[in-house]
C-alpha cells in the first residue's frame, strides 16, 4: 500500500514539474499595428517574443524572422494570480495617441513580465496569443 502511494505521489510530482518546464518561453504573434520597443519602432507584422535565458538579467528578444530585432530588459515581474489565468498568453501595449509601446508580456503558467512604464495618460491594447 505504501509503495502505491509513493508511486502515485512521485507520478503527480513528475507531472507538476513537466507542466512547469513544458511551458513555452516564446510567443509567436501577429501584430496589426506598428509599435515601439526600447525606443525602436517596429512595423506591423508577425513577431516572436523569446525570453533569453542566457543573459545575466532577464531580457526578451523581439524579432520578425531576422529583419528587425530588439532586446528589451525586464523591469519587474507581475503577479499572474491577480490578472491572468495559467493558460492566458498575451501582450499588453500602452497606447498614447497613435503610439503603441510594448509594456507587458504574459506567458502561460508564469507571472507576467513588465517591460515599460508609461507615465502619461494612456490606454491598454491587449493582443491575445493563440496556440
């Protein structure tokens, strides 16, 4: 009986670890408007947002298959339990006038990543990522 319980606990622990490590560390998404990252304006198009785990500080690489590439440093983490569900993947842009600034990246199963803070009055534009 004890062996069965230990095997069951071990199996569920394995599943929990795989769920965490099985989450994507990159998002691919089509953005229908030009946007700014780290002061660089990128055109509308398909982009990949990939966390660079080799960097000494948390950063994301934003690229559109080689034409444009920007590295953006993470300012802080955002608690997912307050805003997102474990399956929710999306980008948040701060919109001031007609300018969109990449502000947050949300990867399923993780807390969010804050990339920019807009102090001026702004709206949020959320782009959902579909898998």
